[in-house]
């Protein structure tokens, strides 16, 4: 009896195996290795996305001159470069929040009656991810508002945050818009975290779409001739882009290891992406025509050059989307998801560059209208 007890106590301890997505038992050390590998991949992907955003901002600044030093009231390089970077970070976080909610509310079919459909745990994981994106959106919008105040005041950031200067942010329309967006993003984070029902998640999606509106209304489209047309085009452009590229990011981040749920959600996303791609293209062309006095300004102005760079990035995204339809979707249907995931990762890097270009474009002055040129020439002749 004692010998049996001794042998039992000295025997190697067996660890319980966990089933993976396919139901195959996997040892805990293998599971931990996979988790560590996924975290490393996410960190590397995040770094690459941040570099891509910075590259887009740098290209926009080089083409449009938005980060050039000023002769008077220069806030410094940290503010000149920090403002578009913060705005781009806000845009990327907005894409993540809206895209995750679109995935949870519109794209994920329930498991009932759908082979490989999403479980409640899958949906809840996506919504929690949307809450985290919304918190990042709120923080980036607040940072963007502070940097915008410093930029307009021509002061370094620490001086713009002084008690006698900071309240001036409420006098600036764009700062108020960013603060409103931050407030709505905070509501999205709470609603997504607390709301377990489909109705609550749909409310969070509505709030997220509403949070996209204030910066658009306060931007370039809010002034000048053709205000209503430009505003409508930009609202459509921003909303469709958020659903298109944000939905793709959500699919890649949340369902990359859930092949069944990914295959079930992709047909819905494919139809949505096609509509959104057409809307983004048409509204982008319309918005550009309202800001450029003539087609010659595409090459003759910094604003036009940034628009052309953004259009090139959009064309690349359209080409990658077509490649998805031709190659990735059949490969996924055949049980080979890696092709889709690789191509989607490349597509998201292009999206990050585009977000940087869009942030730089928002800080680039469009070329003046011909009437403005004539008025300036008349004033100059009157002084001579």
C-alpha cells in the first residue's frame, strides 16, 4: 500500500488539455505559446500601423506644406506635427469603434441556423473591443482639441493648457466639435461595455456614427460656397469609409482565429463593402470638386496634390478589395483563411496611410477661388 502511494505521488502530473476552435485537445503550454504569438503579432501590427499613419501625415505635410514653420506665432514643431498625428489617431480609433459595432450588429449572424455562426461570447468579445476603441477615440479627440488650441493660439502645448488660455477652446468651433466627439465616444464606450442586448449594441452604433459628425461639420466643408453639397458629400464619405474599412479591421482583429464565424460574416461584409466603396468614391470626387476651383488645381496646389495621393490610396484599396473577391473568398470557402488574412493585413496598412493623408488634408488650405484671386489683384493694383 505504501509502495503504491509512493509511486502515485512520484508519477508525473498530467495537465488537462483544452479544446481549440475545431474541438481538438491542445496542451496548455501549446495554448500559452499561441496566445503569446498572437499578442506579438498584434503588437507588431500596431507598430506597423502607427508607422503607416505617420508616413501618411508626412506625405501630406510635404505635399501641402501644412507642417511648415510660420513666420508669426509659430507653436513649434511638436504642435505642428502633433496636431495631425492626434487627428489621425482619433480617426483610426473611430474606424475601430464603428467597425467593431458594425460587425456585432450587422455582420455577425447568430449561430442558430447558420453553420459556423457567432456565439454570444463572440459577439460580446467584439462589443468589448468596440468599447476599448471608443475610449481611445475619446482620448485622441481630447488630445487633438488641445493641440488644435495650441496651433491656433500659436503657443507651445504647455502654454496653451494654462488656466487663462485653456477656456478659449470653447470659442473655437473645431475645438468644440472635437470635444463633442470625445463626449459621444465616451458614451459609446459605456453603452458598448454595459449593453448586453442587441438593441443596446445598436444604440452604441448610432452614437458612434453621431460622433463622426461634429468634426466634419466644423471642418472645411462648413464654410464657403456649396456648403450643403460639400457637407453632404463629406458626411457620406466619412460614414461609408468607417463601415467599409472599420468593418474589415474588425473582421481581422476579432475573427481571425474564428474561421467558421469569419466565413459566415464575410458574405454580408462583402455586400456592404461594395456599396460603401462606391459611396466613398463618388462622395470623395464630389467633395474634391467643391473645394478645388478647377481641375488644374489638382496639380497646381498643395491641397490638390494631397487629394491625388489620397485618391491613389483609395484606388489601391479598391484593387485589394477586388483581389479579395477573386482569390481570398474562394480560398476561405476551401478552408484556407491565411490568404484572406494576409491580404487584409496589407489592406489595413494602406488604410492607415490613408488616415494619415486625410488628417493632413484636413489641415491643408484649399486653393482660393478665382474671385478671391481677382479681389487680391484689384487690392494690389489699388496700393500701387
